[in-house]
C-alpha cells in the first residue's frame, strides 16, 4: 500500500518505522486508516512523543487487519504520537493498545503519525495562516534581549516580571515571547482563582489526577497601574496589536472583573489602538457586560462540547451553568463585539452527529464570528472515560468532513486558531446581521 508506515519507539526514545505495517489512527474508539489526502508532512515546530506502556497499532495490508505489536526484531517497542505545532487541527488520534501498567499521559495533545519516504506525516490541516507562533520566527537571542529590555523598562512591574521570568524563560510561552519582541498578541494574566475544575486544566491539577499542570497559576493579582503600564505601549506600537486577558498561567479572568473593567477604561482613555480581548470560560455574563461597557473588543469562549452533559463532565463548573456560557456569547452579539468559540477538538466526538447537531443549534443562537479549533491537550483514554464516550455509537463523519460541512453551513464564520487583530475582523464575518 502507498501509505506511511507505522512509527514506533524503543524504550530509549529512538523512533523508527515498521516496514510491514501501515500507520493507523483512532477516532472515538474506532481504529482507522488515515485518508491519504488528509496527510501532511509533520509541521515544523512539532514534537514526537513516545507513549509508554502502549503497544503500537498498525494496519497489516496482507491480512487487512489492525494489529498491535509489542516488539520488533526482539526489542520491546512503544507507540508514538505527534504533538503538533500551533495553528494545525488534528484529524486522528494515535492508535495503540494500553497495557495495565500504562501511566496516564501528560497534558499534551496526541496525533497519529507515520513515516513515508524520509518524512513524518500526520492526518491534519493548517487551520490558520497567521504565523505568529511559528517556531521559525523565534530567535532565542533576540527573545532574551527583549526580555532584558522589558525588565529594564518596567523594573517594578510584577506582571512584566511574571511574563519574563516564568512565561518567557520557564514555559517558553509563544505569546509572552511575542510580547518581549514587541509584536502581535500580548498576554495579560490576572486571576489566581477559577470557578471551574476542567479535567485537563493546565494550570492546576489535584494530586490524585496523576498528571502535573504544565504551568503554575499566577500567585498574585496585579494592579491596574501594572496592567496599563505595559499594555498601552504594546497597543500603541506593536504591529497587529492585541492584548489578551485570560491565559494558560492563570484561572478565570471574569473572577477579576472589577480590576479588568477599570484597566480597560484606563487603557482606552490613553489609546484607541489595537484589540482588547478576553479569553474566558464565559461563566459570568453580568461581569462580562461590565467589560463590554468598559470597552472590551472581543471574547474567546472555551468549550469542549455544545452539549451541557459533556460540557459539565469536562469543566465541572462550580458556580455557573452552561446556560451562562451561552448567555455570555449572546451578549457579545448584543454589543456587536467579536466573539470566538475556542472549540476543543477530539476526533470522533467533535465530528459526531449528536455533537454537530448541538453545535449547529448553539451557533444559530449566538452567531459567533469565529471558531478557533484547539486540539485538546489530554490523555485520550482519560477524556474518553471522564465523558463516558464509549457509550456513543461510532456515528461520526471524520474531521475533514466536519470542517468542510461547517464551512458550508456557516459561511460567515472565520475558522482559525488565533485571536484576530482589528485588520482581520472583516465585515463578512459579521455577515449574519445583514
Ligand atoms: S477554565 Fe481554565 S483555569 Fe479554569 S479549570 Fe478550566 S482550564 Fe483551568
């Protein structure tokens, strides 16, 4: 067969192909051969992961069956997955059989990967042409010079200190790195607390989850003065400027509504330039209203599902309901502000007919301008268990078909990955109002 071969890893992390097996993928719990046209070379800036305790599964073209193998030429082997660079959407999860000793996988996204004529291939597509997080645009020396420059420029600003010391230097956060390079989207974390308990929260994990959060939450609340000191110059001077409250290193920014409202007012009294954005769980419509009144330009609301049953199973909301999230999105419409869904993708579930029907209903109700597709960072088996997805019939259409059908059904919606600058908030994305 003219297909990529199954990629596997030995225990030392050496990755190689199995010559008699084709790569396979998984959607929901179904093993699948990737569609050839859906395969692209592994994007620059992606990583490959060995999946410990998981036997790689490939497709045997002779027997026409999927098979799991535990060794190659007598050496023990493990499954392999790709962690794709930002701006790409995954179509298939990796195929493997977990052994009883398989540890829970850390909070990254796992995509099927194979080897073909000297290159790794993944079933995926680039969803956003914006290059703001492309690894080739990050020069480590310039970033460090920019980091030192920011510390020198704002010596007493704790928030700038956090962005430089933790986000740039520890986490390698692309948004924070762009801030010190004085370009594009600048992160503004404010909230140490959250009112949700997402299963795959990257900033706080209970010990019993057996995974660690990939970032620590900010441990102080910045002042208005600290916020405006660096965000106003960013909005004034950076190309395609956006500042975004609501980051991976914090909780829920709506819990700091008064602080953010006052900051927005003071920023807007100093500059009209750029976009002030809020990444949020959308839990507090009343607070959000005060932010729109203060001058908030756009929101990005995260959700893994348009069905409250699955939303609740993942978000574990503490003091709000899915209806509040819907109301927040509706508010954006009422204020005629830009709204994006930050829609967490899970092949087989996202494109499941029941989920698609619910998403259509939600979109028709709240009319978002954009859908940002985010590959969910979680162990696929953990997610499947928590949401009880095994109970679902395999009634899904495939992620490529999902994308095509969504574009056809909602022609005004911009599909992408990043919060857009003002230049990209085009009239046609508000087309539903005409
Ligand atoms: S809303 Fe964000 S900060 Fe809160 S639990 Fe979920 S991922 Fe974590």
